[in-house]
């Protein structure tokens, strides 16, 4: 059994460990990490602003960010008001801003999906054993109950920022990545179905979900192309703004001396806005893909990826696992055809292979002109033909995977 990636396979659970054992070990690790931070957490349990008796607000009225510069200034003002409200720990500020987009009842994602399971999933992936988002940004981004600054509203409406036609980012993806990177477990421990928690809230979640939907679509239309469905939309799955946000989430607050390491961003920056300023600076922006490729295990020498087969194998395994999870969850959704869901498991492996290769090719292409382009898919493989035997085998495996996923969801 391979050390790192085997755990994403349904067969790993059956033959090596059993899903209850895997989930139990994961929960123990997360609980141990949480207990280590208990004292710090108990000393800083502020839930709302501390200036509720103020009557005069002198805050500027804020608008959604349209450029990188405006985003930096918006975050700077947000940090100033959070510090005023005693969120002096940058980790708490990261977590608070992340909650605007993911994992809380006031999050943008929850407003769209109305899913408490998704909230729990985001909080598990980011390594939080208990509640999750500790501080309500609707309160912490106000100088007082009478605040007119509209910081929460401005950030809520700035999930994606298009600085120019070639410079874009998804700020929500960036923030949840920073929050996940604060956790050693989320950075380093592979989860059932997918990769690490960090990977699952960023690129594996994006392209793995896309691979799952591609498999579902191919049941009724085997000619559905991976590039068009997963990558060509600006905003969905592997769209450019999503992937650029994922890259930023890895690189903001990185260790400049060991750029290949995925580290806790709070070790390298005192303020979020300063980390953003540095990232958007030309010197870092034009090397962001180099850093990201190194962080996901790519060994590049003179512009040539030396370990492509190994990188792709690991990537495919994680994408396949996330696709299985994505489709298994859909099996519990009455709006999805149950027969098609079961048959889609026969397509997942080939879809994961196509999607992973497209993703990697896009990164390698972007690496050659990082300042003049944004991420985009550049390869467009023919859909893989899947025979009836493979489909039938997928149907058999589907019941086992769906059962395992149901066990996971009951723990959330």
C-alpha cells in the first residue's frame, strides 16, 4: 500500500482499515490538535464588537472591491476594526473573514446552498474540531451597533475580484485556504475521499467536484467534454477565477526561504492585508505558479516537469476520491436520477484522469507567462470510452461508497 494517497480509494477502507477506523483516527487527531489550542481559545472567546454603546460612527462607507488594490484596502480597514474589537490574533481574523464566505450561517455559501452539512464539511476540512467560525463577522466588522461602514456587506460582495482581463482571484477560496493552512492536520493528513483538508477546500474540491459532475453527465451523454464542463466556465469547478484563488490561498503568507513548503501563514505575516499586498506585487505574482507547482510536489528543472507520472498519479487518486464523494452526496439528493448516479461511478476513474491531466497542463502552460495570463485549460482530450463491464463494476461499488459517505455525513 502506498503511504500517501491510497487512502482515497474505497478498496483501502475495505481491505486495509475500514472506514470507521479511518474516521476514528482522523477525529482523534483533530481533537488532539484542538485540545492543544484550548487555552488560547478560552482566553479569546469574544463573539461580538465591544463598543456597542458607541453612538457616533466615523467609519468610511465601504463598497465592494473591483481591483486588487481596492481589495487590499478593504481588508486593511477590516483588520483595523477587528483589532479594535480585540481580535488581535491574525489567526482569529483569518477565521472571521473566512466565515463571510464559507462555514457559517451568515456565509455566502450557506445563503446559496442552505446546507448545514456543507458548513460542517468546510469546518472539518479546515481542521476545526469544534464549532468552526468563532467570531461573527457581521458584528466584528462594526465599530458599534450604529456603524455605517458596511464592511461586512462590501466584503460579502467581493468574493471574486477581476483586477484586469489577466489578473483575477477568488477571495473566498483564498481565505478558506489560509484558514486551513493554520491547521497542521488540514495541511498534512489525507481524508477519506479526496486529499488533505486544505486540498479539498481548494483545487481538489474544485476539479474533483467537476470530475464527479462530468461522470454523471456522461451517463446520458458520453461525448461530454471535460474541458468545456469543468474548466471553461469562469466561475465553476476549474474555472480561472477559482483556480487563481486556490493558488493565492497557498502562496499568500508562504515561507520565502522554503517556497516548496505548505506552511501556517500566520508564521510569516502579521496582517492579512500585508500578505495580500506582497502577493499582488509583481515579484511574487509572476512566480505564484512556480511556488504552487512546487507545493503540490512538482519537480521542475529548466522548465521541464521531471516527475509528471508521479504527480499525475497522486492527483488522479485524490480527484477520483473527491469525485466519488461528490456523486455519493448527490445520491442522497432527490433531484438526481438514482440510476444515473449509480452508473456514473463507472465513469469516475476516466473522468478523474482527464480532468487531472487538463489541470496540470494548464498550470504548466501558465508557468511560462505568469504575468500576462490567468489560469486556463489548454488541452482538450477526447472523452474516454467506457465499456459496459466497467459501468457494471461501478454500479456494484457505488452502493459501498454511498454507504461510507452516509456514515461520514452522520458524523458532521
